[in-house]
């Protein structure tokens, strides 16, 4: 399959030029923060040095860069090491286990795991140590751009040149200031590779790749059920055959092995990411925050803002109720997407994209790098459909305007929401994204053909007239 695919779609000079232009623009977009000490990549350097040498070695980095680890807040570490050990002892757990966990002191090598991310993130962080210490962020940007280029080549080989070119365009427009400074392109790439393997019926590889995507960043776990539904519907084996569950077993095995190693290194570091994300408030760029902003204008009750959990969050009247409603909407939306897949109205690729979009739109956190999660899938599914490109081009432009450009209009991050363009920009972006999701759901719901929508080649010139977001095959 691979050999035949490569023979059909050779890499041209155009592709090489596009890759270099894409990489150059993405590096330039993040260059303003490359040598700063309070960026995400600077935090990655702190985590990496702490893991390999212990937290006591953080004093070799620039002053202030690793203060979040030297003097961690309760938000970053909801259950500190000493408190964790005490709770284990109070619960009457075996003394040997308590002593084992107690020995996992973060000031020792190999016991300080990232508090915000799973253990596997240390792999790309560690690769960035191959250069002098002051060039860590440059090396990190290089590796992320390599992954971005790999995604382009995969789309070229296993989808089309149109999809690859649209991906490059959307990634530059929407990930201008984030792709080279975050590691989100890695789980995004793994998710895409898993989807492609699934579409090619390579189910074992699909589930393994999805497992690694989850182990880099937890968000792809919501795709496990769609993968399982697609695999079970595709299987020709009897329903009682245990072989039907081999791909799922591989997913579980990979997760158990990696998480087991993580627990052996640091129970505290393994559990912290789960507590960190479940306790976060509503972030100012999310759709719930946009609704709270509108509500505050209508009721003349000004909202307040605070920088907590590594992001800027909104504190306003009705936030708790709106957060619960958003959670309910997320649950209903995801279940409805799964139902559309089960009915055969959408394929796995479209299900994966819609599931991630529903989680993004209804979630209480929307960071600018979240666009990186879905851009490869948008290009893979939509290719050069006019309204997909226009819609996502606008979403990307607004996101890039918000971050970094609106954010750097002031030196005090807590004043960002008070800047005149901030909430209008985030609100328009969020409503546009929500409209796209609703439009795709509408087309899928009323699909009466015997084929799934979106992934096939356009059949008629009505492609761009039937719907502003998609077309249904005849």
C-alpha cells in the first residue's frame, strides 16, 4: 500500500518550496518569544532539566525561568508530595507502597515529571537538549516544524496535494504564533495518522497511534469510542470472537505500559495533570466566556479576570451555571455525533473532527493552540472545498489576531480582556466556529444517501452551492 501510494504521488519542487515557506513563516511567527524566559517552551526546558537532573539543578537556568517549579502553586500541584504520602498512609495502604512513593522526591533525577502534561512529552523536550542550553527553544521549534512538515507529506501521500496545500495555508494562518512554540502538533499528527490508518482498515496501527496521541496530550481519548464503533462495524468476525477486541487491547496495553512506567517514576507527577485540568475555571477565549461577556453587558455587571492555572480566566455572575450548561451541551453534542456515526451518516474521519470541535466549542478552556488539534483533520476531510477554506481561514486569522497580537498590546496580562478588540474578536471567532459545527451537523443529519458525507470527491459543480460548509454525495 505504501509503495503504490508513493509511486502515485511523488514529492515535487512545489511541495519542497511550500514546506520551507511554511516552516519559515511559522518560525518567524514565534520568533518574538524564542529567547524569552516565560514562554511555554521555556517551561518545557525547566521540566526537562528537572527530570534528568532533579529540581535542585534548576538554578543553572536564567533567574526566574523556573520559579513555577521552585515555588509551585497549589493550582499547579493540587496534591503535593508530602500531602500525597500522608493521604496514602491515612488510607491504610501498604507501608512498602507508601515508602516507595515517599522515595520519589522531585529533587532527585528521573522523579520530576511535568505537572501539566503526560510523561511522553519529555521525549521532544529531551531532543531539544542536543544543542547548547541557550538554544533550547530554537531546537524545540525546529523539531515541531519537522513534525509539521511530516504531516504535510502524509497528507500529500495518503490524501491529495490539495489537502496538503490547504493544511499548510491553515496552519500558517491559525498557528502563526503557536506551532513552533508548543508541542500540540505532535498529538495532532498522531491523531491524523491514526485516522488515516483507520480509514485504510489498518486497525491495529490506528489504535496504537491513538494511544500514543492520548499519552502526549489527553484530549484524543474522546476519539476512542468512535474508533471502536468504526472498527466493530468494519469487522467481519463473529460478534463473540475475542479477535474483534485486539485493536482495543493494543490501545489499553500501550496506555497501561506507559502509565505504569510513569507511576514508577512519580505517582505525584502522573496524577497531577488529571487534577490540574478538572479544576480549571472558564478561560477568557472560550465560548462560555464570550457568553458571560455578553451577559455582563446586558446586565451591566462587569466581569472580573484573574491569571490562574497558567491562563487568563473570567470570574462573572452566572459562571457556575453556564459552566454546567456547557458541560451538558458537550455531552449531548458528543453523543449526537456518535449517533450520526452509528447510523452511517458520517465516517470516522468526520466523526473525529466533529467530536474534537464539539469539545473545543463547548469546553471552558480555549487556548489558541487548540486550532492545531483539528487543522490537519480539516484539511484531510475538506480538502479545497471553498467554504471550508474561507471559514477556517477566518477562524485562523481571528485566532492569530487574538494571540499574539492583541495579547502583546499590554504588558499586564490581566488587562488584556479590557482591551477594546479582545472580546469582539474572541466572540466572533467562537460564534463562527460554532456555526461551522452546526452547519456540518445539519448536513450530516439530513444526509439521505447511502454514502457518508464529506470524504468523497465532489460529484457536481453544486459543491459550493448546496451548503456553506459541506456537500452531500449523490
